[in-house]
């Protein structure tokens, strides 16, 4: 899953970005509220982590702008203002969740997982397609009970296909989900990552079907 982190504290942003990438998220970081809309225009972001105290355009103004323009991307607000009035104001402006600084990274990760489950109309932390299982808490895949070893890009591709199992995912959508701003996106490389994941699913009844001109479909063959 690709996340957008909006935080003007460079040290905190760097630490959070690295920590979330270690948890197999793709993370883009911006430090200014005015950069948010441009960043989201690139597409592929499943969730925004938004600080409120931002230069040029504050977090609440960013929220108002996004919601006024119909952007429903889940937003978790981070702020040093832990007052009831502050929380209520942020939620009323369109935030989906609210976390006061300082916070424990485990709590932020749990809130991210909860919002992503909700966005994908899921309540259970475990997603299954035949004998392929994805635990959204540990962010690990297993196949027939055995942990599936995946590179970060393979993981990102399979996660996108898994949460949309039974639905077609375009090559462009996969590309937008796995490449951050600092990487030169190569759409043709998606075919390579899909091929590698297919090899790792061999021997199971879980297949990645190619729908020519449309994209890819993860399905379980009975």
C-alpha cells in the first residue's frame, strides 16, 4: 500500500518514512500543505498521514480542500493539540482518525491497518484467496501455511491484487501503488514483478490471470 506522509518536522518525517517502509508500505513524504493536492494527483495513495501544523497551508485547510473537492482518501491526523476541541474540529473537517503527539509507532500502524481495512470494506485482519493468506497485522503472506518470501516490490504487487481479489487491477494502478516519488516508474517492469509472483504461487490453485488490455486478476481455481 502506498501512503502519503505530510510532516514538516524533517527528523520525524524521515524516521516515520523509514519505519513504515520497513513494514512494507510504499511511502511518499511532503513537508508543506500546498504540496498535498499535487502529490495526491499522482494517484495510488491509499491513505494520508497529515500533520496539522504545516507551513503555507495548515492541515485543517488541507482537509477542507480535499473533502470539498470530493477526495475521500482516508486521513489520519497527527498533531500536538490533544485537546477535545482540537480532536472534534479535526474530525468535523473530514479526518478519519486522530492521533496526538507524542505517539507510539505501534499505535499508528494499528490505526493505519484499521483505516485500510475499512477503505477496502473489510473487518477481519486476515484476507484469504484459497490457500494464500495475507495477515494485515503482521503484513506477511503465507501459502499453504508456509510464509511466502517476497521482495518489497513483489509484496506491493501481490498486496494490491490480494485486497482486490476477484477484480481486475490495471497495470497503471499497480505502477501507481508500488513506485514512490523518488523512483522512476517503469510500467514494463510490472510484468516482471507479476511473473516473479506467479512463480512463487506455482503448485497452488491461486493464479494471476492476465486480461489483455485490462490488467491482472487474482483468483482461486476450484
